[in-house]
């Protein structure tokens, strides 16, 4: 019966999982128009093309995919000038990651970060305090279906700007195009240096000098996705932007990527801000935005539902566990013995003490006490390591008392001492 139930349960789980898969994929193409920024994703907003482009330009042994946290794998002082590259909707760096990345750049290396949400922990170290704005807050953005981008350097600037249009299944979709406000720029030599703009006035690409290296910050990671990299214009823009990096080993960060909403919430936590925006998506929105996590979530819900469907069936009431019966015969005998002693009935008291003695022999040594003959004396002597003479003396005293109608206190005391001597010396 149990095997049949298990088989049925497994069949239901498989059917639910298959149904969820068909619904999520719409029975057709495996890729979606979601911005996943994954290196192996061939979808419109994956990074396969730019990832392969960078890997091809660098030597095989000079391209490293960081599969662990930055603090654990990024060398702070590599043997040759190197580059750190990150492309994603949001980036999360804890304090140890930030310190490692800062040391990496300070020692003469470059870091290219393209994201919609720059980590507050990092920007609080890079942003100069002498500028107009007293502290780094966040990127600004405006909404439109597309933008025109260009570089400021004469050698890179094009007469016809690069055109980027957001595309999705909905023809009327608009997009958040991020940029850095003018208030963050000042005459500080360690401040932001504008390298590129969108729509002719909004800076989206800057350079920050740090130590003997540089940070290159880009606010539109969408520019580097497959949708634009397959076009000659988009590929030329990406090559020009990434061309600011030095010719050396590349460390591609794939572990610091988080959803834009998650990165904004983490920035709020870093700055100690209370969260009052109740319209923000819940943490479950990030889970559902990642296909592996979404599959795990739906499978968990499905198996939980099936479990409750089986649990609602009528079940036999649990049989209570009853305590085992206790043997109170010894306690009863002791009570009767005390009663006989108070009544000066010494003979009955001896008989009761003998019953206790024989009960002790049966429980401890597993010897039958029906016939108190030589075999009994021998077996008890071997197991208790008491001399046979002493055991035989107890039996003789008992038989003498048993045939006497009354006994004196002295005889009772002598018999008691024999029994107690046995108890104290037996093994």
C-alpha cells in the first residue's frame, strides 16, 4: 500500500513540474527578454557575445572567471597590469570585497564596472568630499524607449551617435536609462572625469583615478548585451568603451551580480536608511526573476500541496504508549515484615525475610528455589562466590525456625545477620 502511494505521489510531482515548465517556457523558445546578464545566456539580454569577445582578446591563461567572492580570488597585487570587469543590473560588494577591489586598483590596475546600481560601500570611498554634493546617493535615470550614446574624446566620438533602443515583447515598453547627475562633478583631480554621454547631455561613462590605477564606471549595462553586440554599431561601442582597459589579464566577476531592486535595498541598508517604500517588490520577486530559484520555489509549492492533499485523508488515531507494569511484590513483603516485627511475631518475620532472600536469588542469579537441596547450594555458591557452608547454614536455620511454633529474638537476630552477611559479600 505504501509503495503504491509513493508511486502516485512521485507521478503527481513529475506532472506538476512538467506543467510549470510548459507554462514558464510557453511551450516554445527557451530564452526570454528578461535582463539576466549571464555569460552563458544567448538570449537578447545575455552577455555571451561580449564575454567571448573579451576572452578572445585576452590569452586563454590571462582570462579568469571569478567563481567566488572578490575578496577570495582577486589578487590585490598581480604580477602584471590587470583588469577587473563586471557587467550586471546590480552589484553587491561587502566591505571585504570593496577593500580587495580598492587595493587591486590602487596598485596600478583597472576596473570596469557597468551597472545600474553602483555599490554604496565602493562609491563612499571613491567619491571626493570636496564636490558640490556632500555624499554619494545614487544614479539618476529617465524613461524612454531609446537613447543615443557617444564618447567625449575626439578620437572616439562619432558624427552619428550610437543608437540603442529597448526591445521586448511589448511594443510600447519604456526603459530606465541611468546617468550621473551634474552635481557629482567638480574640479577635484580625483573626481569624476566624463568619458561618454547619452542624448548629448547626460553622463553615463566616467573615469576615477585611484592610486596608480583607474575605475571606469558605466551606468548602462544594457549596451553590452547580445541584442546590441550582434550589430556592428553596438559592437563598435563596446570595443571603444572596453578599449579604455589596459592590455593584460582579465578577471571577469560573475558572483557579485544581483537584481537591480535587491542592489538598491542593499544600498539603503549600507547607508542606514529606513525602508518606507512599501511599493517596492518583495524579496520573492528576485526569487521569481531567477529561473533556477523560480523552479525551486514552484517545486516546493507543488510538493507541499501534494503533501497536504495526502495528509487530509482520515488516519488512525495514535495508540498511546502505556507505562510498563511495575513489580511491587518486594515492597509489599517489606511492608508485611515491618508489620510482623511491630506485633512481635518473630517467626512470621523470619519467614518473610526468607521469601525476600529467595526472591533476591531468583532475580539476580536466575536459580530456581522450589527445592533447596545440594544442587541449589552448589549453584548459588558458584554464582555468588559465597562459601557453601554459609549458604547451608542459612537453609538449616530457616528449616529449624519453620518447624518451631515460636522463636526468640536472639534466633531472629542471628538469622538476620546471616542474611545480611550474604547480601554484603555476594557477587
